[in-house]
C-alpha cells in the first residue's frame, strides 16, 4: 500500500540555508532517504519551497482564482513530502517515527489505490 507523508514545520524556526544546523538536518534526511530507498520503499518525494512562495488555486462556478502564500494559517506549514510503499499502516507509522527526528510533525495518509502488483 502506498502512503503519503506530509512533513510540517514552523518555517520561522527552520535553520538558515547553509548553516551547520541545516547541514545536519539535510544529512538526517539523506540517511532516512537511503534507508527507505535501500528497502525499496521510497517511491517519490522532495522538499518544497517556503509557503510564502505557494499559490492556492480555487475554481468556483467555472472561475479560477489564485492567492499567493500559505493556504492555511498557523505556524506549521508543509515543508516536504514522501511517498512510500509499506506492507500496512503499522509499518508506515514505524518508518514515519524513524524520520520525525528530522522534522517536527508528519501527517500520514494512505493511498486509496492498492499498491502496484509486481
């Protein structure tokens, strides 16, 4: 089964680019990626641009409206995502817990489609 990990953090508390703290965080992400990849679990994912660079798109009655900035208020915004394949939700939670040392919170959602058969 495929699972989506949405990674959240307070962007105002993120380490500065190229700082030792950011390098440590990126190294932790790298180790986590290598572990998931080595087990064939990693299916996709990336960090994303800051929420101030986001665009929200809404279509109502055939009219498209856009708004710049985060879609929701609050301090925690999406900072990245992973798509993984796990045997079940328990395994997906176990691997999510391994990665949460690198980010403050994670929302896990199961795909509505069954995992691809090999």
